[in-house]
């Protein structure tokens, strides 16, 4: 299975999509965001990335979006007050116990 490059879209498409579907915003994932999350298109889209230090080399933070139970009964601009983002850094790597093991050259 191969994956495509995806689609790009602008604020105009976001506004149209959200309006037609009765949404305040779209929450999406699976795109590296250095700060863990990012609002775009005038808060029409939020991208959340939950893997800190992606591939052990990107140095990025991760985030989770916590949604309050009042979110579902709210419309318009008020929905944003019920979204809380929790950012976190990667856990320290523990290399203890790995010192005696050496990876064979053919895996490098």
C-alpha cells in the first residue's frame, strides 16, 4: 500500500466545508507540528500531533486536545473555550542496560 501526498486547501475551502457540514472547526492529525498543535484558517482547522520527538530526532513537542463536556451543547465562537490543549515533551531516554549490546554493522 502506498500513501499519496495528500491535499492542500485554503481558508476558503475550510470555511465552505465547515459551513456546509455545520462545523465550527475540523480537528486533524498525522502532520508534524513542532509545538504539538496549531490553529489555521482563522481557527477553522486545528492540527494536533501526539508523538513527541518524532522518530527520536525531530525535537518536537506533542499535544492532546481535551474537550469539555459543554462542548457539544455550544455553537459559534464559544466552542473554543471548551478546548484545552495539553503539551508535553518526550520522556527522557533510558539507555541503561543497553550498553553491553552492539547493533551489527549491517543494520546501520
